[in-house]
């Protein structure tokens, strides 16, 4: 088993509360009682994690004599923080993640994590088919490998929209928690509203009960949406649809591609082909129909962003009840673009806050996050993050 803890020591004053206070004192943030209280809760979890260190050392050889079914490993309860968009949830979790002196830790977008899980399950089944393992159930070995790599899991914007994810979460996290995994997550919705209108939701509900047992559920009700304050108004989201928006998108395309000749490309992924109508280097152009009216999921969008770091999306329509599946895909698409700090240029029927015309079920909560992210994607801070992340990329021929 990998080593859990960093060998050094951290000054006791260097906690999430101290970092938050430093930002307030510098003028970068306004004083916020809700954020201050949440920072203190993160500090308590840091203390619990670090206090557990001697106990883990004293039982370091226990795993050598474990039975086939792993014994339950004690661990402090994690945190599940829910609240409106732009309230500082991600900022505080990132501070916590950096300060946690746990070597085996992982911060990921939930959809990306689940894509990894499904890939591992697929590989295990291939081994079973090839006779390389006799373990028919892939979940225990997959969970074991995940905990071996990361005992502390931090998820930003936890949401469940995919039925394949929903059906496996209870068994997967049952195994992870039993092995001592600690979960910290942020979300726009409280656990009881996760996958609220999803297919076969009754099979998902045991996961909610499991979550409540192993993490503390806390709201963050900050009064300020800090993302809205970052908006620089860069013209990357054109609306309404029409000739003027099309001309603006074409002009932006010529500018970003430096007039390069576009060509159609194809991405091969999991035995399927994802057509790319136009591409120049690491810039690709799609229509809304290409990306959201076809049966694509978060894993497909991740694969697209492995090839391109700037996406143009033409003709995003109004999203009503008749476009529920398309709305879910658009939410996943924006989540993936945002998490990978890719750039987005889009033309749409209306401004982001007016696109969703029917606010019903989980999509209503989640689209608030989408709107906030579409605002932040056009901020100067986001553009700087994009440049820092992709400046070393080599443009494809």
C-alpha cells in the first residue's frame, strides 16, 4: 500500500482560514461570514486527517494478513458542500486540497473520474475474458486500485446525469469507503436532489444514504456570486441567432485560425467515430446538433478536448422540455470545457441566462452552474488560465 502522509510538518497557522483571511486583507475578496465558517470546517477536517497519521502507522502491516474481503478502514468523515454558483465552494476546496498532507490524493471533475472508472471496469472484463483473472466482479478490484492511487478524493461540481454512473455509484463508493477513502465534494444541489428525475432512480437512492453516512452535508450560502464580478464582456457568446451572429462567428474563426485551411477530421473513440466538421490545428468547429443532438456523453467530450483546446459551437437553440436530453448534453459539454480551461466561441438564441425556457427538475439547478460558467469563460482570468495551460501544446499538422 502506498504511503499516505507527507513526511514534513505544516505550521498550524497555515490553514484554509488563514489563506482566506490573507485574500480578504489583500482586497482580492470581500469579507464573507459563510466562507469564513466553511474555511473553519475545512481546517477541522485537515486536523482530523493529520491526527490520524499515528494510527495509520501503527497498523501498517495489517493489510498483509487481510482476508479476501477487506476490513473496514476507519477514516474521518468527508464533506459535501452545496450551494449556488460562484459562492466560493471550489476556491475553498482547492485550498484544502493543496494543504492536505496526504500523498495519495486526487482532485478531479466527477464526470472525468467516472469515465476513468468505466475504462477500468472495461479493462478488467477484458482480462476476465482473456483468462488473466478469475475475479468476475470488477468493482472490488477497481475500487482497490483507485484507493491505492488516492485515499482522498476531491470532486468539483458533483452531479449525476448518466444512468450508467447512477447504477454503479452505490457499489463503487461502498467499496471505496470500506477501504478508507475520504470524499470531499462541491455541488449545486443537496444529495437528496441528485439524479432527481433520472431513470430507475430507486436503484440510485442507496448511494444517497451511503453518502450521508460517510460525509457531512453542509450548505454554503454566500451572498455574492464572485464569478459574475469577473465578467470582462469579451464577445465570445453571440446572440440572438441570425446573419449578424453567423458573420461574427465566421470572423472570430478566421481570426483564431489565422486564416488556416479547415478540414474535416474524425476521432476514433471506444469503437466509434466522432466526426469533426471543421478543424485547424487545435481549434475545431461544430454545430449544437453535432455535439448535443447526437448520443454523446461526458467521456466523448473529454476525448474531443484531448484533441482540441478551442471549440466553436454554432446555433445553440432555446432549451425547453422537448430538448431535455440535448440540455443535459449541453450542461456536460460546458462543464467539460470549463474544467479543462478550453476556450469556447458560440452563437445562441439568447444570452446564457435566458436559454433555458423550462426550469424543471435537476436541469434547472445544473443550468444555473452552466450560466455562471459561460460568464466566467469569457473573463480575462479564464483566458489567462487557458494560455498558461495550453501555451506548451504543439499544434497538430
